């Protein structure tokens, strides 16, 4: 694998597309400074994924795009294409030639491509990582990189080896796995918290489900009482509303009459007011006002005329002034200005003469200065030549001294090299035998393979047993949850439980807990007991009666008590039963009371033992043989002579729940035992895994020890042999160099003699002199001429200033003369106007007395007429005031009636709101419309005494009310017998009716029931089921009415509101004692339990995944340790070989900072050149630092070769001797890798297989030419 070509387009100084065609071996890129050579290195790093703008010698990534010059505009993008020959398949891609492209646009967009297909940066990095190319780019040694490598921290030096060994890929995978673990830990914590929270919620939710069952029975009582109270409110409010509306109609009629009278009064008032508008009083008052105004204006005009006459007389008496400026004075000033201007012209001619004198003096001085400068230049040239010859002598002497010292140094180095060659030869002879001799490598490998196979087998067995244990634990936890749930379902906190908890003597417990039922028949036995499964079991009848008394006094609700020692009567069942039918007593074991209860009960089943139904057996024959028997099928159907019960699903009984709990406990105990056995087996499997791992580790340690001993021997042998070969080569090189130095000494001696002879000959010549004696006299003459010229210019400027001042003064006098003439003309014009104004004022004063007399007479007559008209107007005002008083009284009375109507309207509105609120409550709380509410629950409707005990009566009444409401609203019944109520829901109505058999039920005056043959709790359960079918009731299963009761046969009592309020308060008090009720608690409990099981399973999966990820991290750590240890050992061996080549006679080594921590240890470098005692690398010279860094990098290159390396002027700081050593290393590297070298050294160019020259054109664009050195034929220039 090697770089085949590099194409650059618009990258930095390469504005035009430029292609470099590389060959295996060494390719040198040369050119002057600033031509763009290092831009080639930047392009290689950039296309391979470099992301640091500073690494590319820029401030931001946009700087890599050609920015333009003065003659060429900027480009919009930069693109680099790198083609790699992959014939050997080193890159993990199925192509023999791979082209990597990277494009950057000026708007910030970036693209990567592999063989023309767009890809990600990560894809490029993953493709190159297996070849030792990574983020650190250690294969590119740029300018200043050597010092960075040498001064890097130990951890940074470790990064170079990791990148070369391909460890960075594994480290990235480890980091990715650790990030997954962090994210997983967050989820694990949240999941654990959530599972714990759900576990805490399960128990209180179970208690809520129990309370919900009790609350349903009390809610039906509260519903009926609330409906009757709301109906009473609606009827009362409707009556009050009707009374208010009648009063409102009467007051509205009275308001209409008052409104008509008020309108008539307002018409009369309007007529009187119109007659008073525009009357004679207003006209007379207007005439008086106008005459008074004219009188005042005439008097004001007389006063104004007198004042004007006095003012004009004063102006006519003012004296007139004569002119102050004459034309003669202006002409004199103008003549003086002309005289001064003529004088200034005469003085200007004298200034020209003085200027010519100054120029002549300056020309003479300049000619003298030129002669003096020529003499000084000849003196300076003489001195410079003397200094140059003296410097040449010093340089020749210094060069001879350094050449002689170099010859002595090379002589000493030759002697030291000879000694090293002898020591290396002796050390090579002292090496022992190869430790690998006599050891069977195949046997060690087979032992290791067998141990690893045993380990894998043991791990597989351990994992299988662990999975088995986890499955058993999950099943055990599920059964624990089921046992707890069943226990909560069984533990019903009702009156029976309260009686048991009271610990009264003779109370044994619940009947279901004292029974033992054949498995599979629990449901049939529960149906046969007809609700007595939850009854309390007492020792005798007296204890049972005391228990009932206690229940009533303690207000714990109704209870069922079964007497355990009840007398067993003879059975009415025949001795021989049909096939598939068994006596219930044969399937149940318990106290004697069970025999009394089930003495006439049969259980029917099919021949195969599966549950039978009422349609699968000939039950008519069974009942014919035993007419008094009760037949119960295993599926829960109950058949009697006059009653058949069955159909849909039924509620699980306590007997079944106890049986399920006992079965779950049995299964749980069995699984616990299996889990303990599985845990024991898992522990044994883990012990086997540890033993297998120990044997595998021992075999691996033996293999590693053998490999390490062999590697150490090979390393020591290679190092010693390399030292011997290097020492011999050094001796030959130093001998040749010493011979060259001898010839150089003779040359420098000759050069020194020639320089000294030339210096002596020049110093014997005469030194030129400079003559400047005439310059002071000429300088004084020039200064005198300059002073005379300045004085003449000052006088001329003074005269000119006086000319400007006189002319300005003449202009001012002319303007003042013109102003005085215009003022005299204006005064004459004003005198003529003033005489006309005086004559007008005197005429006005003469005519005013007659006019004022006429106005005074007219004013007196107008005032008399005004008094007469005002008297007439006073009479009309009195009449208008009487009309207004009448209108005010009518308006106040109308306002009072209107306010009363408004008050009635507000009261009616409030009543309507109250009615609407009551109806909204009835509809929202009870689901009843007004028609249904008043029809069924109104105060005129009698209250059935047994409405609380016989649900069939309540169902019939509810259905009749619905039909009446539907008929009133114009609705029709649906085809299937359903009725559509106002809210749109469908209420099922059973059309099949049958007479009610109430032989088993008596009415209790307290509103309860006293069951003669059946359980007292049946009616309560039926009531709850009925309440669930009503709108707004609980969502329970649909009530099925099989029998109906004729309403005419039901006893009723009149409605009394107080009784219904007490009944509602009692029900609400019972609900308050129960507390907050959650009607969905049962479903929520089951869903929460399922969710807890799901979360537990997910939590286990997460923990297992975390364990797997930790295993992956351990495997990655082990792999990285193995790879790094091998890479470091190989690098150390290579360093021991390379260092003596670059530092003959010196010592150097690389070591781990912490050998016990191969994952985090750094790498220290120690370098001591020959003859020096240096503890710190910073004390090395520039060339020594470069060589030390090259030694470390080349050691890495040798230990883990990369397909190519790029060197950017790495030999710039090296002298000729060290350059020769470096080129020797390059020769070794070219055997395994391709080298691309940026250089200025001719010796480096000599080893190149191809040369590229880079130059900078005038337009600021880099140009390239190429040459293949081996063929000695010029290659095509690539532009």
C-alpha cells in the first residue's frame, strides 16, 4: 500500500488543479521559502480528516480556501483527492485503488467521499485506523513537530504508539461503551425507583378496591333520597315562579296607563315652551344691548380722535438735522488709496533684485558642496575596501581554525568508533544460545487452546444455569404477587370481618375458611351456598344471636351467621342419581351446618369431567326424581323447580379465591425449592468457571513467558548485531571524512595567505582627504542676501495693507452718504401724510356730539319697551311651572312601578336559575331529566316502602318513568325494546316479564330485609347491580330482570321531606366514614400489578445488559494491554537499534512511567549524547533535539510500520555529519514504507526516487514541475 497521487484544487496557494504522482520509495518536494511546499503536507493531513485549523496553520477552517491575490479573485471551495494503492488489501475495503476526497465550501459546507460515494468523517477515520493513521497523524512530521514530540508529556508519547498500533480504534469503542453504561445507569436508577414506587402503591390500591365495593351499596340509598329532594325543590320553585309572573303582569298593565298620561302632559309642556321661544322680551333686550354697544363705541372714537390729534401735533414740532458726510470727503480718501498703490508697485521691483542676489549665493554654495561630497565618497570607498580585506583575513583564519579542529575531532571520533566496534564484536560473541531451542511451541499452543475451550464450556454451563435461576425467580416473584393480591381480595373489610376482629367468644371465622372442596368444584359449591361463603361461622345459635345484636349496636352493617352445630335433617334426594350428577355433600367437607345447607343440593357435570351447563344435561329428569332439589352445574348455573339462574359471567367467590391462593402458595413453595437447587448449581458452575479460568491463565502465562524470553533474546541479538554493524560503518565513514578534512586544511591555508597579501597591498596605498575651507564665506554671503530679501518683502506687504484699509474706508463713507440722502426724502414724505391725518381727526371731533345725542334718545325708548315685555313673560312662566310639577309626579310614580317590575324580573330570573341549577344537578348527579324526576320522584308520588329492598320494583318504576319521559318528548321506542334518553345513551329494558316470587322475602319496617331462606346480602348486591344500570351510576355489569312485581301490590307512604333528608344524611355519613372512594380501584390494581411484573422483567434485562457491557470493557482492556505491551516492546527494541546510528557513543532509552498500569502509563525518553552528562531533554542543542525526536518516531515507524510517512524539513537544524546519519535511517525506512520529504538539502535530494519542484508565480499561485531521478528522464510537468 502506498500513496499513488494527490490532486489539489483551490487549496491554499494551489488555485489551479495540481496533481502529484507519487512512486514507492522516496519523493522529495523542493522549492524556495514561501512557494507552498508545506501546503502539500497540509493538504495530505486535511484530506485524511484533520479538524484543527491551527494544525493547518490557519485561524479558521475557511482559511484553507484560496483567498485570491491582486490579479486573481478568491475561489468558492477547496478540494483535495488522495488516491491510495490498495493492491495488498491493507485497507479494509474491496478495492485495489481507493480515492479519498474532501471538499470545503466557503459557506461552511463540507463533504467527504470514498471512491466517489459520499460518506462521514468517521468512515474515513475508521478506514485509515487499521493502517496506523489516526487523529494524532504521527505519520506527518511537520515543521516544529520534532520539538513537540520531544517536549510532549509521557501520556502524549503513549498516544503516538497507540495510534501506530491501532489501539485508538479500541479506545473509541471503550469510550462509546462507557457512554452507554452512563446512559444505562440513569435508566436503571429511574426504573428501580419506578418499580419501588409501584410496589408501594399496590397495597393502598388494594385497600381502595375493598372500600369501593362497600361504597357501591350505600350510593344507591343516597341516590334515591337525593332524587326525591331535588324533585321536591323543582316543584316548589315552579310554583313560586308562577306566582311571581302573575304579579309582574298586573304591574306592567299599570305602567302602560301611567305612560299614556305622562305623554299627554309632556305635549302641553312642549306647547307652552314653544310659545315662549323668540318672544318680544328677547327682541327688546337685543335692541337695548346693541344701542348700548354703539354708544360705547362712539365715546371711544371721540377719545381716540383727541389722542391722535395731540400726537400728530407733537411730531410736526420736532427739529430736522443736516447731512454729516460730504462728497468731497469721500473723493479725498479714494485719492490717498491710489497714491499708496502706486508706491507698492515701485517697491515690488526692488524685491525681484534681492531675490536674484539670494539665488546667486545659493548656487555658489551648492557647487562647493558637490565638490566636498565627491571627496568624502572617495574616502568612504577606501575605508570600506580596507575593512573588507581585513574581514577576509579574519574569515580565512577562522575557517582554518575550525577546519583544523574538525580534523582533530574526526580523528578522536575515529579512535572512539574503533573502540566501539571492538566492544560490539566482543558483545556479539558473548551472546548465549536461543532460549527457544528445546521448547515445543505447538505443545504450548495446544495446551492454551484446550484450557480456553474448557473455559468457554464452563462459562456456557454457568450462563445456562444463571438463566434458569432468573426464570425461576421471576416466576416465584409473580406467584408472590398473586398470593398477595388474592389475599387482599379475600380480606374483605365488612361487618363480618369487623365481627371476627372483635374476638367474640364462639365466633370461629368465615364459613369459606372452614370448608374443604374437591378441586374444580369451588365455583359450583359457592353458587350452591347462595352467598353464604362469606358468612360468619358460630359455634351455636345463641352465639349467632349475640353476634347479630352486637352488629346492630356497633353499627357495623348487616351480617350473615351460620350455626356450626345445626341439626342435620334428612335429605329428600333419591339414593340413585343419573350419570354426571353428584351430591354436593360428597364434594365438600366442613362443619355440620354445611350438611344442613347443602342436603338437597346436586352438582351436575359431564361424563368427561368438564363443566356442564343447563343445556347439556337432561335436568328435567333430575328434578322429576328430586323435585325439592337444587341443581348446580360446574359452570355456575342454578336450577330449581321454580327458579333458574345463570347466563353470563359471575363474580368470583371467596371459596374460589381461597382455593386459588392455596394453589398459588403450593406452586410458589415448589418453585422456591427449585430456585434454591438452581442457585446451588449456579454456584458450582461459577466455581468450575473460576477453575477453568485459572488453568487458562496459567497456560497463557507460560506461553507469554516463553514468547517474552524468545523476544528478549531476539531483541538483544538484533541490538548487538546492529551496534556492531553501525560501529563498523561509522569507522569507514570517519576514515573517509578524515581524508577529506586533510585536503580541506591545505585549501584553507592557501586562502588565508592570499587574503593577508591582498590586505597588506591595499594598506600601503594613500588615503584621500576632504577640503571644505571656502564654505563658511559662501554661507555668510547667502545669509546676508536672505535677510535683505526678507526686509524688502516686509515693506511691500505693509504698503499693500494700507492700500486695502484706505479703499475699505472710502467704501464705508460712500454707503453712509447714500443713507443720509434716503433719510431726508423719507422725512418729507411723512410730513405730508401727517397733515392729512390732522385734518381727518378734527372733522371727526366736530361730528361726534350730534350722533351721541341721537343714540342716547333711542336707548331710553328701548329700555321702556323691555320692561313691558318682561311683565308679560312672567305670567307664562307661572303656567309652565305648574305643568312641569304635574309631569314630575307622573314620572316618579312610573319609575317606582318600573323598578318594582324590574325587581320581579330579577326574582323570576333567579328562580329560573335556581330551577336550572337543580335540574343540572339532577342530570349530572343522577342522569334524570325534569320530566322523569317529577314523574317518578315528585312530592305527590307516594314513596314505596320496599324501594330499597326489591330491586325489581325500582327497575319497573324507572322503566315506566323513562317511557313517560320519552312520550312527553315525542320520542319513539327502538325496535329492540331500548329507550333513548335525553343524553343519547341506551338503557337496556328487558321485555320478558314474569310474576315475582316473594315468598322468600318479608318487609322490614327499618327499610332493610329479613331473608327467610336466602342470604340477607342478596338484596343489597342486587341493589348495587341495579344502581349500576341507572344513568350516572357506577359502571357495573348490566342488571337482568327475570321477574317483575305489580306496582299496585307495593305498599307506599306519603312523601315527607324531613324523612328523606335524614335518609340522605345517613347515607352520606356512611360514605364519609368510608372516606375517598376510587370506583376503578379493582381494574387499576390489576393493571398496576401487571405493570410491576413488566418493570421487574425490564430491570433484570437492563442489569444483564450492564453485565455484558462490563464484560466487553474488560475484553477491550485486555486486548489494548496486549497490543500496547507488544507495540511498546517492539518500539523499545527498535529505539535501541536506531539510537546508536543517530548518536554514536551516546546512550538512550524509552521506559514506562508505571509498568503496573499498562492502560494508563506514560512513556519517558532518556537521551545522553557521547561525552555529555544531561539529565533534561531541554538542555540538548537544536540538532540533538531533532535527532532525539527522529529516533523516537523512527523507532515507532519501525515497530509498527505505516504505508507512508511525510517529513517536512526535519533535517533543517542538522549539520552534515548528523544529516548523513539521518539519511542512513531514511534508507532503512524506505525498504518498508513510502517517504515524502520536504527539504532544502542537496544530500537529501540525492537519495530521492522522484523530485517535485514548487515555485510561486507572479500572480501568487503555486506551480509544480516533476522529475523521476532513477530514469534520468524529465517527467511531464504538472500544473
